[in-house]
C-alpha cells in the first residue's frame, strides 16, 4: 500500500512536487 | 505532457463539446428525473447502456431505496384584495390539501423571528414567508423548515418565497421536512414577485385571502440505483479516486444544470482518460448518485455499503454546483494534501483554472469527508446558478459547451493525476 498503516508520509514535498511536475 | 494532452483533447481536440452534446441528448430524451419516478429509472437504464457502449469497465448498478413523492395538480389564487393567479410549485414531501382546497387569510412574515413574535396571529392562516435571499445555505432553511414552523403556531399552509437570487416570476421547488409531533400542512414555493407583493399589501394593512389546492402524493420508498463505472487501476486497483455528480433531479425543467452537468463531466473524465489510452495506478471510479435531492439518499447508502473500505478511498470528488466557467477546486483535507492539490492545480495554468479554495462541498461526498477522506468540489461562476436552480428554467439552454469543456478538463486532470501518483493523499 502506498500509504503506510501508521499514516506516515515518507516522501518529501519536494519529491511530490517533482512528481506532479512530470505531468506537465 | 499528460495534463496538456488532456486539456488539448477536452478543450481543443476531438472531444470538445462532447459532454455538452451527450448531456443534450440525455436531457432532451429523458427529461426531469425525480426520485422514485419512471423518468429516473429510464435515465439510469440509459446511462448503464451508454457507459457500457463507451467501453468503460465494471459498469454496474447498486440498488438503493429512495423516497417516492409525486406532485399533483397545483393551483393558487389570490381572492382578496383582488383576483390574481399565484404561480406555485409544491415542495417535495408536502402533503396535499383537502380535495376542496384551503381558503384562508394570509399572514406575511419576513423571518422565523417575526413569525414567532406574531404567533398569536397565525392560527388558521396561510403563512407567507418573504425572507430575503442572503445565500443559499442560509436562506434554504425557510424552505426546509417553513411548514414545520408555521404549523407549530397553528397555520393551515405555508407559501415560501423561492430561494432564488433573481426571478422572472418563477417558483423554485426543493425538498422540505416535517417533524414528528407537528401537524403536516401543505407547503409550496411562490415567486419572489408574489411574495414581495403580498408583503407590500400586508404592510399597508390590506387583508389578503388566498385559495390553495395541491394534490401531492407520497408512496412507499422505491428501488433506485447508484450508477457506477470505472477505469481499473494498474498498480493499486483496490485504491479509489471517486468522481461524481447526481443523476436524479427535480421534476421541473430538465435537470441539465442540477446536476446533469456534474454527472456528465464526471463521465467525460473517464472517457477522456480512456481515449488517451491512459490507465492510472489507482482505480478511477465514477458514481452517478441517485436520490440526492431528497438529502443524499443514494450517497448515504453507498457510504454505509462501502465504508469498511474507507482507507482505500484516496479522494472523493463531486460537481454539484454548476458547470459554468470554472475557477478552481474547493478542497477539504490537511495542509500537506492541500499543498499537493495546489501543485496539481498549477498544471491547469494553460486554461487559467488554478485556484484551491477552502472546504469542498457536496451532499454526496460529505459522508466520506466527515470521516477523514480528502474531498474536492468544482468551483465555477455561480452568479446565475440560483436563477435557474430547481425551476422550469433548469434546461440545456443555460449550459455552455465551452465552459463544460473547461470543467471536464479540470475534473480529468485532477482526478487522473491523483489516481496516478505513487502515493495516496495524506490524511
């Protein structure tokens, strides 16, 4: 599962921003 | 280039105007779709077939029990101080008048406070509410509670100024609720014009007498269906991004705006993704709710049926406030999720629809949001929405194909990217 059971969110926001930018 | 490809296809490419054209065929063919009606059954059958023909996956219907109320013959006439035909629309769930109708003097009030102050004047009268339109959320309580409050002080019926921000003598209907232990009196909406006129007459001390006849009937709950279609996820198929609108409508107009537009841009989102040959990591699920107008009846039963799976719902999205020129999305979720939404909305800069507002709103998605699932609702130009809402004016004529293209692009880009990102939105 991409969301861990304890609700932690392992990626940094910078990682996520870069991932989203990939959809441009 | 995926966001650009979606925008190009939806706004400039082969799919432009498709959601509008589909909605026009649907509404012209089926017409209004009141909960419990044969029209709504026909609408659901139509969509089931259309979604299958579109090549979507897991097209199915989920049964729901919905209220079945039918409007009968309706008639209102001012008898004193002069004869004047009053345009009315009975409110959903209203009881009928006796077969001979009700003839009574009118008490006009501008608020519940005024009604309570003048309670001693209300017995045996028809209460007319002439409350000003402040906002839908604030003013709609006069529609939902007007009959109950009037009955508590002994009124025999209530006529409620339509919840509308503009009027051309058009009554606007909607659901209303009775309370146990309070007599059920007939209740209908009247136009802003007639409410204001009776208020002016009353302020001058003129006696007003109205004759009201309504033939509403309430039947046992009937079976209806939430309509579901999917694009199954490639990597996390058990995880869900839900896009939605409601298929039922009121029994006047065509329900093109409320909520045909929202339902059909949700369908368009799945169609665009399929047309582009995309398959997100998570399952993109469209739900066309039934019985929304009676208080999210289909959505509540859907929630009860699927809530054990709540940890797999990534986001719930609903468009139920028009599909006019969009400005962005309203979002409910934590700060981290909101930051992610802002990044996603930045992809919509080419069509200048990038705002992320506070607090998503949607009767059908509230059950999920209240329990921690992030939610989003479409924000668009609402300036004319309540001109047409729940009235004969809610037809295809108020819809604009270019605006629907933009709404579909927003809906598709956001739902696809959230469904395709490596991780679910934090909650």
